[in-house]
C-alpha cells in the first residue's frame, strides 16, 4: 500500500458541493492500494501511520505521533499514487488494485483506523473530490508498505 501523509492544521474533502470529511490539526492521508495488497498491508500501514512521529514536542523536535497529540485523520483514497510514468508522458495506473479490491482495502483501512483512533474522517471512494488543506510545516511524508 502507498500513502502520502501530510501534517495539517486543517483539511477537508468536498464532493459535489458537500463536505464529506473534515479535521482540524492532524494528518491528511492519501491512500492507494496496489495489486497484490491485502489486509495485512493495510494494517501494517495504519500501525506505522498512527505511531509516525511528525508532530513537535516542547523542544520543537518531531517526536510526537498523531495519537500523542490527539489529532484527526482524514483518509482519502487516491489510486493515482500508483502512477507509472516510465513509459512516456501519460501515466499508467496498472499497478493500482482493481476498483473492487481497492474499495475493499480502503474500507478495511478506514474501519481499522476508526477502531484505533478517536477522530477519523474520510473522502468518498471513486468520487471526484476537492481536497482543501493547510499543510503544517510543510511536512509531507511518502510511505510504502509491501
């Protein structure tokens, strides 16, 4: 599974004029299931994400996790993270999980996140979404779990 994690002051997802998810300080997580991914990859990625120390402590060092600071999670599916541009200028998305499997893994990730963390909001799978965010830092971390 692939993720791009952004530490945010605030973030929201809008679909057809309605807000589907919104958080204050926390993490915006763009998620992509790749072909061959399963529940184990989703669960490992979530465990790593919840413990990722990218929030500042009293000394200004990135030493705290989203759980430590009580931040929100905004989880957004984004199959385009699997883009392969090695063959030219038009990206190929054949590395992304098929839509049904991608949806299942995204929903599994969300369910596990809600069981482990108090503030979890989402986008809408396969929708045309507008993501609004105020990146904090900026801090943006790519993550991969195989």
